[in-house]
C-alpha cells in the first residue's frame, strides 16, 4: 500500500493479461470513504502481444505519475488541491483569482484580468498543465501557456504584465518563491503610428455636429482640447471644476492606479466650459445622457457608439491624438497635457512644477 497526498492511498498495480481482457488496475482509497475506487485502464484494442507489453509499460508509468506525483483522483477525474485561503497547495487558477481579489483595479481593467485568468486556465488544461499547484509554477509553464493563447506579441506582453502583478501578490503571500513572469522576455512589438485628423476632416466633423448633433458640441470641443480619456471626462462633476482658475480635476483610472490630477482649461475652449457649467445643477455629472448635465454617469461605450453611429470618421480617440500632435506643432509639451506616466516621478520632487505647468497650459492656443 502506498500513501498519497490528501490522506489518500493506493494499492500496488495489478496487470491482468488474459487473451480476452488485458488491463492495469489498482485500488484507490480516499479519506472518509469506506469503499475504495477501482482505477482501471484497459488496452484490448492492441492485439499484438509485443504492442501490449509496450502499452502496459507506458500506462503503468502514466498511472503512477497521475496518482503519486500529480494528485489525481480517478473517481472524480480531477486533480486534488487544497481549498480555502491562499496557500501553496492551491490550483494556479484558484490562486490567481484570490490574488485578483487583493488588487484595487478599475472595473474595466478587472474584467480584462479576469478574462486573462480564464484563458490562462483553459490553455493550461489543453496543455495538460492544470495539475500544477501554485508552489510548483515555473517560468517554463507560464511561457508555454502564454505562447499558446496569445495571438500577437502585444497580447503576449500585455497579458504577461497583468499576470506578473498577480504572481507578485502570491510571492508576497508565501505561495511560491519566485514570480515566474520576471524572467520571461517581452516580445518585440511594433507600435502602429496613431492616425490623425486633417484640418479638413475636423471642419467636416464640426459641420456634422452643428447640423445634426448640436447637443454633442460642447463635449466635442471640451474633450478635444483636454488631452483626457473618455472615462475621465464622463466622471467629471461640478465640484471638480474651478472655472475662475481655469482648472479641473480628473481621477486617472489606468490599471491599478487611482490618482487625482489637475488639468488646465485652455483659452480656446473656456467659453464651452462656461456654457456647459451654466446648465449644471448641484453636483451633477457635467456630461450625462445626451451629453447634458445629469445624475447618471455614462459608460465610455455610450460615447464610442455615438461617435461611430453619428460621426463615423475614424474614432473619437483620434481627436486626442490630433490635439497632442497640434500641441507639439505649436511648441508646447504634449506630455504635460496628456498626463502620461513617464514624467510623473520627476513632478513628485519638484513642488512648484505642477502650478507652473497649469499656468502655461491656460495660455495655450493652437495654430490655425
């Protein structure tokens, strides 16, 4: 009798090799169950004795690995793992989900991570790697899984980044010793050049909006000159705007990062801000249903669909890329307006820098 993990045991393997029935079996005993389960594998389809001997050897190796090394339960046809709080003997799938519970992600980003975990689990099953406990995960396992379900280099890099953050949590919780993603090289990804609007296209867009969608005009002008993302604009309330100082505060929602930042209201669109704020009651959202002030926060998809159905030229984010390009053309720093992460560390140590930037932005005007 051989003792296994999780309080299980098994008998020695018995090979029966009569002419009519050729099989390998053992008795599998589980903790709390009086009657053992007979784990049996037949190979009668092989008629040649030489072939049967070869298959017998392979099956003995496979069955012993499953029971002795991979904690396979033949009765329920599943691998056995611990359950409960984070521990080294959880499945990888369970561990990643529990690590996700510890993270403070935006709802949109959390859905992306959940999807990545699901695809990671499905692929691990396809590759017969779903038996691995979190304590035993290594770089080679993660890399193999990523290479099998990521269809592009960008997807590979982005998914690796998401999983790495979760594995870091698991290392911190003592579930494994090393983050398996840290040694995986990122794949070469050629970033496509961002599309821009021509001045003629911008004129066409304004004409469409003023003629057919005038309720969208203030949002269009304010968003175009903000350098912000759509969700950041949709979350703005009256309290977030100081029109006298030509400033507004946004909450950056990118991955696990929540940071409030001040942005400037440029002179070019000050009149549109004033027009929109004049309609706002109490602490309503500045842009709600039909792009008017209201109590309902819009989802970004509302804006994307509106642009696609009503405007139909490229995407709304082409406005942001065009604005930043025009800033550079006008000899202003686009990184200031966009609030990109790369320059943020420096700003922490230069106390007056944010104020100087804001004042400079307030004087910005784009070249016509």
